[in-house]
C-alpha cells in the first residue's frame, strides 16, 4: 500500500509539472496556424476579385501588402509558440523532475526504512505487549537511570536535624511517623532511593490494608528513582492503590503514564481526558496532561479532540490593588509577606498548580527567605517527580530564586 501511494504521488507531481508545457504548446500553435490559413485564403480572394474586375490593380497591391504583414506576424507567432514550448523546454522540465524525484528516493533510502513491512493494528498491540512484558526490573531501571541534578546544599541546622531523624529511625525502624518524615526529607535532599526505602518500610508496616495514598507515593518514589520509568514492581503498588481507591487522581495519572510508556496511547487517552475534565486546574498533574493531550489524542485516533478551556481562579479585587498603592514600603512588605504565607499554607494543605509553586519559591527569595525557598523547591521536586513538564515550570521559579542549579 505504501509503494502504491508513492507511485500515485509521483504520477500526480509529474503531470502537474509537465501539463503547463504541453498545454501551452497545444493552445498557442493551433491559434497561430489558424490565423495563417485565414490570411492565405484572403490573398487568394484578392487575386480572384482582381480577375473579375471587382478591384483595380492599385487596390489589389494595397490589400496584398496589408495581408502580407498579417501573414508575417502570424508566422512569427507560430515560430515563437513552437520555440517556447518546444522539445527543448519539455526535455529540460523532464530532466529537473527526474532529478528531484531521484533525490527524494535517495533520501528515503538513506533515512527511511523501505524494507519495513506493514504493521497491522494487531501487530502493534502485540509489540506494545512485548514492551510491557519486557520492562527492566526496578533495580535495572535504577542502574540505567540518568544522573540527577543535585539540589542546593541545605544549611547546617537542617542537615543536623536530618541526621538526628535518620538515627531515630534506625533506632526505631517500625515508627510510621518517623518513616513518613524520613521519606519526605530524603526526597527533598535529592535521595530518591533512600526515600523509596523508607516509604516501602512504611507500607510494609501497614500489613494487608495499606493506605492508598502511601502506596501511590511509594510508586511515585520508585518511578523517580528509576528515572521516570514505571517498573513492574512500581506498577504492583499502583494497581493495589487503585483497587483500594479506584478514583484516586494521582494513581490514574500514573496509570496513564504507564500506558504511554508501553505503547498504548489508546488506553492512556481516556484516562487523561477524564482527569483533565475533572480538574481542578491547580492539580499538579493537569499541566502535564494539558501540554500533551493533543498529541496523545492524535496517537489514540481522536485527531479532532478539543481540550476543555482552563478554569482560572479570581485575582485580587480592585479595592486591594488600590489599597496597596497607598501603603508605605514597610506596610507593603508586610502585605507581601502575608500573601506569601497564605500561598504557602494553601499549597501545603490543598496543593496547587506548578505555576503557583514556582511563584511561591521566587516570592520567598524576594522577601529574603532563601533557605525556605530551597526547602520548598526540594518538596516540589518530590511532588512533581512524575511530571517532567510540571517540574520544569516550577524550576523556572526556582531559577529566579537562585536555588536551582
């Protein structure tokens, strides 16, 4: 089928290039030749009129001269038509056309895969199943993961607290609260493997009835440690969490990522489509979905899909803006600090969009809380670990704050 389409395209291009030359030759030559025949008939009619005495010799001479000029003009036009679209011009067009087609074929033979057979839909599904079944193990994926960028060095006080937390967990490895704190702070420090181990221990302590959020967090940490790949081991925790809580949005997002990684955009698209329609727009996975849903829809066979319009929250009202203009520098600084504190509290309790996390980090640096900005950046890296696009958005704010290397 592919080569049939190629042959049809070549035929269309060839006809399109040569048709103007052939049409000009067919149209211009017949008109000039017809005029020439008419003028010659007129010359013969003049001679007959002279013989019958209809016109005298002077009138006949004048008519011969006038018709002769027309004959010469028609003959010139006939010669021009034949020369402008003659064999030479047509051959030149053919040579250029052949050169272009030969170059296209050579480029395809070099860059394309001409020997690749057609792949029916069933074959593609079988290939996707093979990718799914042959994924690297968690250990192999972690060994193959690219090197991560180290987070900024925390201050000495924070390092001392983390050292004390590690010692406390080592003394009491079955303390759920200590394990949860250790997993959070190890991730902030850029140690996803240590965070994964602490979270795995926390899930194991919960026995046969683990918490769905803890399972999803464990799957996320395993994915981060594996360089973004969801291994079979991470999928087991994800599937268990979705059995407990089928509508968990973060778990469904990760399930969509898994389907994309294993070559099944047709399965990933309905999952992400529903998440995007449900919102909220401030959810950490929404930015990643919105940036990729168009391509995913095309791959899933839904090229005409239109994502819903983002729903944005209200900004400050006119009274607040007017009041800020009448404040002193100290009062304005206090207002800014209060707004930053409110934003930090809301993000900690309810979550928010990557843009809001980036704005919080940059705002903390502006008001002189550089260390706090570094800690929030570390937390954001953990929260958005499964969404590189969202993490890139947060990184912009971190770079403005000078805490992202």
